[in-house]
C-alpha cells in the first residue's frame, strides 16, 4: 500500500530530529534528542513514524560521521525539524533539510545508500614526463597504518579514485609498482586496456607500453580478469580469470592471456633502482621502455625488427650504450641522426 502524504510528513519530521540528534555538536544534539522523545510520546502515529525514520537512518550506516563535519558550530535550541528556523542559520537549515530529503525520499528505494557509496572520497591523476619517476602514498590506510605506495615509471599516466567501498586505479599507459595497503573491506582494482587486476593486500607491478599488458606479483596474490573480446561463435563475450601468486607473471593481449610463468618479478620494477631488465622481451616493447628515458626516440619501421627478442640488463641513463651494443647482440644496424634520434635497420 502506498504511503500517504500526512504520514510521510511525520516521518520527515522524525528524520530531521534523528539527523540533528546524531550529527549536531554538543548541546544542539542533546536538545534534539530531548525534543524527539517528547514528539514520539504525543501519539501512536508519531511513535510509528519515528520507528520508520530510524530504520531508514540506520540503513545509511557510516554516513553520520561524514555529516558531522558539516555541523561544526553549536546552535542551541534546535528542536522541531520543520519549525524553529530562526534558531539556525539559513545555510545550516538548508543542509539539514537536504539530508532529510535524501533519507526520506530516495532511501526508500535504496537510491540514497547507492548515491552515498558511489561518491568518491579521493581522486587524483598522475602523469610522468620523460625520465621522471614519481612515488605516491595514497590516503587509504586503515586507522594509523600507512596507505598504499605507488612507484610510477616515466611516461606513465594513471588516475586514482578512492571510494568508501573500493579503490580504483585506471591505467592509461606506462609502468607502476603497487604496494597495496591491506583492507579487506575495500578491494583494490587496477583497470587496464586488456585486464582488471584485483587485490586485497600485496606487491605487484603492471606494465603497459603498447604491447601486451604484463602483470607480475612480488608478494601476495592477485586476480587478473582478462577484458572480454566478442567471440564470433558465442552470443556473449567470454572472459578469463587468472590467479597469480608471488613469483608469477602473465602477459595479456587482445583479450587473451599467455600461460602463467615463473619469473623474477622484482625485475619488472628494477627501473626504481636505475635499471631496465629484459627477459626475451619483444624489441618493440623494450624500446618503448628505453624511450621513456630519451628525449629523442629509438625507432624502427620494420615489423621483423620489432618482433626480435631482447634479453639483458641496461642502465636507464645510458641508452647511448644500448645503441652501441644492440648491433652486437641482434642482426640490426643503428643509424644515428643529427637530431639525436636513432633508426634501426635490419642487417
């Protein structure tokens, strides 16, 4: 049965008293609670309305803590919700009525709770330039614990959004090492072109330099969900889900993941110590990493060169040395141009 307008107005009055009693400071909250008890005893209808109002308010969970910050000035004598406007400032009264409207109107269908949990509590974008590395501590630590640590490699671009129920990193390009603060109530997800990586607390690195997306785990456990590609023989796209543990690595490209393999996953983030480590890496992907430290790039217009594999350990600040040694380990010729760029040709 639909709720009549008169009863809904009583619920809104009760909600106003509950909200003020919960979030207002000091004496104002005490006065509101006293007024609420008096109001409830006026009639059975008031008591029933207060019971329903309390149910709706309880559904909001921790919202009261956030709202208290807005009521930072005591104001004694705030009692009835729809009356006594002169006892509060216009701004404060507007806020109170907005809260009542949210809880009273939207929460019945769950929209108020949904809206609350969908609001970000922190958002920031990080973009690094050529040869620039960045270390970031996120404000997601529980209690007094430190937050997640992000080491961001040169020429990387990510956006971090923290919500009350989850933590999201959207990674456009580059390389990032994540040391995630443990919080089982707020999963940590990294979204890339080809996969979504989910963790609770662990250390791992994600690399996306335009080729396959590489995920390597140093500590803990992550779950890699490959972004689905439409299967011509199926009506809905299928997706792979892969569990990675310490010392394991996987590469994902175009909706498909290669076999999980054992690897020195710490080498993925060796750039933090000034090294680039390649292990049978396609030359196109290796050059993308090298070029993130160069003003002028090393390029190739030959797919056969791009597909060559490179293994070795090279200084991030000595790409000139790499150019000199490359023809001795691969069948290529390196032509240096006056502008500082280098072009590779097949020998």
